[in-house]
């Protein structure tokens, strides 16, 4: 047992060292007037940007759309001409009227067309927005995202530096219920713990991508070259699919830290967390059951087994094994804390890492079962397979 724990601890220590290094590689998007340290992103050129389109797909977002638009409008002068478009994707809760009232003359509200066969709802909404927009850069923004003052100025600066391609990042995640707290921050954990951040920007391999659909800033020409949302119209995980399409078109993709300029609460209750992640996890793994099994086995081995071994060892008076188990648990918590710090999550959250992994495992198995079920997945009143 002691040798086994030593092996686990070495793996966790290597994981921690990688996470610490990887988090330090993440470029930071922030308002240049508040920047305290240089941005480590690679400067390609500094082309001027004249017009930015803010594109917000909204389906049954009555609880979010007014606050989202208020945050966009409160950003003030971004140094360029702004175009703000909201697509009311056949909502049943008055989203379109609320958007028109909140945005006034500065916001154009479009009526979404009926969803064609073979399309995912959000991708079709985004395709309609892109078709109606005229900006050199397009910022696809989810209705539950809240921009902070200076966010659009920071986005414009990042676009001018990169000149083309896609810039994306994970907004700071606001959580309320326990399932939100345990599961939602794991998005950042998977990136910081496993994906070499420099390869997102530095490699043309589409396997090295990460994206968050809530904040996708893409150059108009790059969007056309990669085929836009039409090229990924049936993909459930649309943000990752679009990022891969951009890479395959030999356009640059940058993953940046946007927690200083954007935040969001993706879900407001446990059922939304379950259904949202259930829809995406298995599809995000390429619907590969072996990969799903290996991922869950790896996570349970590293982050759950040490807790069980600690309890067993303490109850049976195995002091050396108990010490080793607790050490492994703390190492796992340190890995989680590294990603939580990057995502501006509370310090204490990392202590619940074993519970987070068990919740993730339950949702992942539900995602696999949903793929096998003839009913598929239900999201926003639509069923997907």
C-alpha cells in the first residue's frame, strides 16, 4: 500500500508542477489602463480595427438579456465603432421585447428563423448573426455573460495585436448551488491540468484547442475561411468545433485569461448543471467510450481513492498509509487550487475535489447513456442526438 501511495503522490506532484507552469503561460486580457504586468501573448502585428460587432444569440433569456446588454453598454468607449446585434431565437418568454427595451437605439434585435434540419440551435443563431453583421471582428457573447468596464477596450486591443483568427477565454464563473460549485470550475481544471496552453497558439494541430462559447472573438475573414458555424452545424460542442475549424484553416487561435473583464453564471440550479454538462461531456470526448472510461478511472484514482484509503487506514490504525493517503489528498487539492486561482474561485473550494470528481463521473455516465438513448439530450426546449 505504501509503494502504491508513493506512486500516486509522484504522479500528483508532476501534475501540480505542470499545472503551476501551465497557469503561468496563460495570456491575460485586461483593460490597458489597469494593466499591472506585461501580456505574455505573442504580438503578430498591430493592425487598426475600425468596427466591432457584438453578437448575442438569445433563446428564452428573459432573466439575462437586459443585464447582459447593460454590461455591454456600460463598457463605454472602446475606441472603435460598435455594432450590437441580438438574435431572438424564437423565444417564448419575451426575450426579444426585453432586449429591445434594454438596448434602445444602440441595439438591433433580429428575429430568428426556424431551425432547419441538421442544425444545432445555437450554431444556427450564431450563423444568422454573422450573416447580418458588418464588423471586421465579431464577438459572440452569451446572454449570461457580464462584461466589466474596459472589457471591450481590452478585446479591441487583443484583436489588434493578433490581427486574425480566434481569441477566446473562460469568463469568471459565478456559482450558487453546491452542484455548480463542485462541477462548473472543473472546466478550468481540465485546461490548466492537461492542455499545454502555449500549444493552443503555437501549434496548428486542432487537437490542441480550448474554447468557451460565451466569449468568442473572431476575425470576419477567419470566420469565412473556416466555414463559420455552417461547417459545424450539427456539432453539440459548438465552441470547441469552431476553434478546431479555425485551426484547420491555418488561422491562429488564442486562449486567454478573461476573468478580469468578464464573468457569468452559466446555471442557476442543479438540474441545469446536470443537463448542460450531460449534453456536452460525451460529445466533447468524441463519443469514445474507452476514452470516457480512462478519463474517469484516472480522475478517481488520483483524487478519490486517496480519501477512501485515508479513512480505511485511520480506522485500522495504519499510520504510514494514513499519512501517505492524506498527503496524496492534499497534493490533489493543490492541483485543483492552482486551476481555481486561475479562475478566481474561492480558496476553500479545492478541499472538495473528491466530491467534484464523483459528481463529474455521475454526469459523464449520464452523458454516455443519453447518447445511447433514443430520446437524446434536452436543452432549451429542443432535443439533440
